[in-house]
């Protein structure tokens, strides 16, 4: 198995992001400085021309321009089985659609696991690609977002305006 991680930095309307891939799959898309992202690691190799990373950048640019609603990328997020299950459920939320943590927990057959769903969501390594900004509190209010609540609100506003 190829364990080398390649990365590149891109600028977005919502701040700089770091993209990371292993082999032919994306393993990370983070806003710089977001929670649960320890930054580019010394062992990672900067690869601005990586096919995987350039394709991810292209699709993200289309998304930020309002020309893309979903992504077609090979993904390999690293996490527990429960985390990957939560991330897969989040990935099914459509552009401009929101859900609350409790509803997602019930959809996963774990009605009492809203907090665990929230914790898994906070560790999502594929920001935007797996659209965790679309999850809200039970009362529809903004709750935690590893990239910051202001950014979460901006992303939700962007999607609402692009969907109109």
C-alpha cells in the first residue's frame, strides 16, 4: 500500500484550504486552522501537480462558483466504522438541504446517538466534500462546526442563494 500522503494548498472564498491524498483517493480537505486538523505534517509531500489533488481543486472551484452541486471524487476518509457511517449519511444530504443531528442518528438506527453523530461530524476530514456544514441543532440553530460558526453560516447562506 502506498502510504505517502501528498498535499496542496488552495485559496477559496471562505479561506485557504489544504487538500491531501493517499494513492488515488482524497483523504482530507480542511480549512486552515480548523479544529481537528493538525496542519500539514512533515512527512507529507507537497504535490501541486497531483492528478487527484488538481481534480479535487477543480471540482471545489466549480462548487464555490455555484456550478457544481455534488462531487465525483475517489474518497478514503480515515476514521472509525461509526464515523465513516455518519460521514456517508452526511454525504447523502443534497445541496442546500439541512438535517439535525438527532434525525441523522435515527436514520442510522441509533436514535440515542445524536451527540455521537455530532462528535463524528466534528472529525469529518473532508470538509465541503462531505457537507457537515449542513447539520444543525435540534431546534434548527447553528451548532458546532470545526471550521467556525461564521464560516458555517456563510456556507449555508451560499447554498441557499445558489439554490434560489
